[in-house]
């Protein structure tokens, strides 16, 4: 008999970003106990970043959604139901709506975090079974401009390069990507390449001086939205200086004349003025780019724009004009955000696409897919894209929406309008792995989905590499796989609609094989790929046709493109202003994006204290001059307003920012703060080609808000579910976790005046302080302190009026230290810490738990990164903090005048 050894090890793929790192999951019978990088995986060779390496800490069954829940009337609470009743009810509602209003009255809104097999089933359910093309994905908010530009210029949605190109590049050109935070393991590869080849040039185009930009040889801090002008000016210089590859242009491209014309007016002088950078820097960038081999890496700074397709395509123009494509180290490589944005594109999981990179608008393609699925036809009418879909829900054109693996109430632009749309809808279904998201309160039928560590299937990363996702443990409670839920619903719906059931799949491999068949003879042909081959030979890059025995690392080596003429097409575009520009009332550009340790709406990363220690609350970053103009000091509470919403936050001075700009992380939403998050402020005008919204920009004003009454509460353990309902009662409020072995929940709030006693009593209950062991109240000064000390340890504390002690108290609780010395402090009005207590400050190195204060103290004693690594060990494990450590060392070096 086989003896099972524990912990068991399962090879799978990280469920966060599009780098697609291989992981080895350690588990016992039902629990995931650890995770480490898979040394054999070609995306990461054993490395993981701060998010990947803490995945096991976010995989606790007690935090999951475990049972279907249904509400019948809108005012009713949702109650647990069994799966049969849940799916029957859903099928009945959908069948009714379809019978009365037609198939286009229902819609599916899915996600680049689904597996390819999940995606395939949803797409077939909508387009094949129901007969609507209303199936779109959050990839519309993410990659659709990259897709449309690839198709427009190169003829197919295929990133031509691979990660290995990083090592071969002479110039790495990063535009609109904070790779150090958002694709950390790729950034490790860039660091390695630069070490191996010190001549390699790194250029970063970003309005902010991010950690990525600070590592660059040349940082082009352009004005928001001015990328097309920059790229056109670079091409202008290349033409003028004779740096173009005329032979390549002649042999392998078309439409260059139009582009030559379009960039004529984009002189370096004009561009310098518009972009806010120097002529010399533009010329330098053009020179390095043309010298090559040049690898461009780009992401949401280009895609999330009302001119995102133009931004992508004018960058691709530079590659075509200089022949920097189809050879080692040279490619326009669009970084995918989500782990399976690529897989979604492959199965055509969007409103304008069909399986196997086919186009809905093409009658031949529709006929091919109809034949493949054995259905009479695929509807011709294009489906609604993400923003249109929610607009149609808002005006009642769409009545029912089925949402899976995305949180639109948080992530779509104009969050208030999205909430209205969800509230108007007749029927909202959500498949979720966790229950605490901003969308869940609007849901009629909530279905528990399995997630990372439990699911089985495939994903494709940014370099076209298909990897297996494998289950280490069974789904908790009654959770089911996403594809299963869609298929089981589809079977029931088919019965009611009197159609043949198309979705009877026994397992994911059968779905994969059907998908594979749909790719035959297409640009992404994977006829030669199978689960067996992935098992044997590991992850593979498409195309991998039946005739091949391994995948393809680079495309277009022969200069032949999948266009009708076989040539790549230059795309002529001129610079356009942002969709929403600043004016006297809204004079600042708001930019939004990611932090190193959080993921989107925080439903997963918000489950572990460790991922809050780098940044623990939503801060608006600004330039000191803009703050001074508004008489703002670091940490002040401000109100930021746009033409459609407002948020109350703390402001933080940042050397990353240029004047006239502000930055807000996208992560915090209603679950973690008072207010709807960044998208309360964003309009999200869409790109005409890709329909991707401009999520990176809004015009805002920032003004100081006096909220003198402040409260801070901390309690051992994760009690966020109990603290959340209190957030809306304060003008400013947020919650989070902190700590490692001893995790605590932290609640911060402020208000114009003292809140009433009932609210404070509710807060005390949520903080487990209703039976406090100690309390101090000074009515005259408006200070009160309440604490519970058990077995000599501080278990909960609440401070009002005077909250300066919060940081060292947080440390005391997180270290589980003896709190005896605290008693006198607790009964006096002072805020100074008792001897031996101190605040550590932000944690920079998450793996080794090293704080910014500790790093600065060490740096003050001399030495740089190597000394930090030797003495404090920071930056020696996952490496996610390396860019920041280098920056701290460099600024210390400058400060000390060395
Ligand atoms: N830690 C972490 N990593 C993630 C994610 C996460 O949530 N957290 N999400 C994943 C997903 S889905 C995605 S899509 C990627 C996103 O990855 P990125 O696109 O790299 O991340 P962002 O922070 O959204 O934006 C990148 C940069 O665009 C800049 N930018 C803003 N406006 C402009 C502009 O007009 N021009 C230029 N050139 N730059 C501009 C911003 O200042 C920002 O630094 O990250 C993936 N990785
Ligand atoms: N202002 C602004 N807005 C943005 C952006 C920005 O930069 N600025 N970025 C945009 C981009 S690029 C993106 S990709 C989107 C991301 O936006 P969302 O897609 O809304 O982000 P997530 O929070 O990752 O949502 C995924 C949801 O699926 C759940 N989930 C996790 N695993 C599973 C599973 O296996 N099955 C199911 N059914 N559910 C699961 C999670 O708990 C989570 O609630 O945000 C967009 N919105
Ligand atoms: S870089 Fe980090 S988040 Fe992205 S796949 Fe790798 S481990 Fe996961
Ligand atoms: Mo994304």
C-alpha cells in the first residue's frame, strides 16, 4: 500500500499576477500549510515575491464563503440554500427573463483570474447555449488596449517576446508599468540582467518616480497621458537621425508613409514642452531604443487610457521602425496583469471575440465556432463591453447579470453608478471565494467557488506560457469549481429553454481538449499540447502545433505577420488630451494604481497582517509644494473631490510625485475604509477601439478637513467582520490587520465632533472591550483610554482624544510582550511610551520582518545594501524590497554627503 507522506507537495501556479510563477504547495489532508517557489518553473526558477510567498496565509477555510445563499425579495436577508435549489432558482429566473425580453437581457461578467477551462465554459454558455454575446471580463479594464493594438499592428493578439529576452536586451524600455511592485519576479530578472550586463540600459516612462523608475538609467517623468507624443517624438528623432531600419520597414511593414507624416509635427521641442521632459532625454531615449536589442515592457500606464490603443500601437511603431522585433532581446512585450488574462483572450472570453482568437464580427469565424459547438449559429450582434454592460444594467436594458471572480462594485469606474446599476438589476448572481467584497451586498444569489489550491486547470502567462494549476486540497464547505457551477447552471437552463445541453463535461481535461481543437490552424495553435505533455515536459509556450514537440519562445523571427498582406502595419496616431482634464476647480491629476503587497480589492491579501505592514492605510500621495499650497502637513486628513465623488483620507508627502499630481492606491474599498475607494472619483471614459476605461486619470481637488476627534482601536485576532459595520459612521475611517505570529485588527477613525456614547459602546463591543479590565477617562481634556490585559498581555485597547500611542502599542500587541509596565500609563493622560516601548515604523522587508527605522539606523552607521543584507538580512529572501532598500541606501548616501 502506498504510504502518504505529509506534508504532501503539489505543483501549481501562483494565482496573483501575470508573471505566472510556479509554486509548490505544501498541505496535509485538508489544509494548505506552506508554499515555495518551484525551481523547475521557467517563469520564476524557484523565486516568489512577497505576495506569492504568503499565499498559504490567505488560504484559511474559516475565511471562506462556504454555502450558497439566496434572497427572494430585495429587502430580505440572504439565507443559506442547497445547491440544487440555488441552481434551479437561477435557471428559472434566467429562463423567464430570456423568454420575456430575449437573450440579450442577460449578461455574464467574468474575470482574468478564472482558469482557461472556466472561461471556456462561460463563453460557450453565453454565446453557444443562450445565444447572447453579452459576456465580457474584467480584462476589459486591464488588457483590451494591448489586444486591439497588437491586432491592429501585428495582425494577431500575440505578445511576440518572452522573459528570456530580458537577459538578451541591450535596452529595456518600460512604459506605464511599475514592474518592481506589480511584476516583481520579472523585476528580479531585470536586476540580474543588469548585473550580468552592466551596459544594458533601463528606460522608464512614468509620471511617478516609482521604485521601478528610480532603478532606471533614464526616467522620463512625462505628464499624464502624453505617451503618444513621446513615442511619436522618438520616432521623429529616429527618422531624422537615420536610426530606422529601412530594410526592415521595406520588407516587412506597410503604412510607414502615413506614420512619417503623423510624427512630422512631433519635434523633440514640441514633445519636451507637452511631456514636461528635456529634449536631450527624448533624443537619448531614441538613441538607446534604436541601438537595441530593445525589449519594451508595458502595462496599465498605457492600457488604462481613453487613447490606450494609440499608446500601445505608437510604441509598437518604434519596434517596427527599428526592426526591434522577432530576435532575441527585441520585442514589444505587453505585461499581462491577471494570472490568466491571456487564457481568457485565447478562448475569446470577451464581448467581441470568439474561441481561438476569432473575431465575432467575422461571419466565417462565427460559422467555424458554431460548427465546433454543434449549434445552428453564433449571434451576430456584438455583446456589451464591461462599462457598457453596467450602463445597460443601469438603464434596464440588461435585467440579470452573472458575475464570477471579479468585484465590479470596487473595480469599475464611477463606483456610485455601478452600485446603482447593481441595485436596479432584477437578478444578480455572484460566484465568489470570499464573502467580504463590495459587490456581495448587492447579490441575490451568492455561490461559493473553490479557489487557488483547490482548483484544477490551466493558465497562460505574459509570455504565452501555459502552466497547470493543480488542487492540493478539496474545496472547503460546499464550494464548487467555477466551470462546474457554470456547466451545471447551463444544463438546467438548457432544459428550460428546450435546447440541447452543451456543457456536460466530466473534468477540466475534456474542456481543455475541446479548447485545443478550436485553436487548430489559428495563430495560437496548441494542437500538439495536452495535459500529459504539460505533466511530462512542464509549462509550454504557444503556438505548439501538432507537428511540434515543444512550444515557441519568440514570434515573427521570419518577419512574416498574420495580416492579409503578411506585413506588419504601422498605426498613425497623434497626441490627444486626457479624457478628463484639470481646470481651476479640479486642478490636480489623480493617478491610481498598485502597491507592492496588496492585490486589487484585498479579498485575499487583506486576510493576513503581514501584507499590511508595508503600507497600512489608504494614503493620498502628493508633492510637498502642492501640500504647502494647501497648508497640508504629512498625515493630515484631507478630502479629495472629483466631478463625481469624494473621499476622506490621510495625505502623505512623496518624493515620487511631480507637482500637479496625486496618487491613490486602487486597493481600499468599502470593506476596508469609509467610502467607495479610488473609483468613486474616476469617470472612466473609454478608448474607441478597445473600450478600455481611463482608470488612471481623474481631475481632482484636495482640501484640508478638520476632524479633531480621533479614535484608534486594536484587538488581537482578525475581527474585521465585526469592525466593518462601524466604518460608515465616521467621516474618516479604515480597518486593517497587523502582525505576524500574533495578528491584530486595527481600526482608525476621525470625526468633526465626539461621536455619541452608543456608537462608542458598539466600537468597544467589536474590540472585545465591553468587559475592559482598565479604563481612564479625562472629560476635561476629552481623553479616554480603555484596555483589556489578560495574563499580563495587552489584548485590546481603544484610545480617543489622544492617539499618539498607537504605533508603539501596536508593536507591543504584535510582539505579545508583557504589558505589566503599561498599567501606570493606562491610568494617566500621558502619551509618551513607558521605557522600552517603541514604534518600529513601516516594515520594508516582509520576509525577514525588518522595518524602515531599523534600516535607517543601520545605514546611519555606514555601508549600503550589502551591509544591510549582512547585518539585518533584509532583502535576502524574496527580494521584493530590494528596489526600496537600494533607494533608502542611496538617499542615505546623499544625506550623509558621501
Ligand atoms: N502588487 C500587485 N501586483 C499586481 C496587481 C496588484 O493588484 N497588486 N495587479 C495585477 C494586475 S491585474 C495588473 S493589470 C498589473 C498592473 O501593473 P502596472 O500597470 O505596472 O501597475 P499600476 O500601478 O496599475 O500602473 C503602472 C504605472 O502607470 C503609471 N501611469 C499612470 N498614468 C500614466 C501615463 O499616462 N503614462 C505612463 N507612461 N504611465 C502612467 C502609474 O504612475 C503607475 O506607476 O499588476 C498586476 N500585479
Ligand atoms: N481606479 C482603478 N481601478 C482599477 C484599476 C486601476 O489601476 N485603477 N485596475 C483595473 C484592473 S487592471 C483590474 S485587473 C481590475 C481588477 O478588479 P477585480 O477583478 O474586481 O479585482 P479582484 O479584487 O481581484 O476581484 C476578484 C474577485 O474574485 C474572488 N476570487 C478569487 N479567487 C476566486 C476563484 O477562484 N473563483 C471565484 N469565483 N472568485 C474568486 C476574489 O475574492 C475577488 O473578490 O481592477 C481594475 N480597476
Ligand atoms: S511575481 Fe509574485 S504575484 Fe506574480 S506570479 Fe510571481 S509570485 Fe505570484
Ligand atoms: Mo489588471
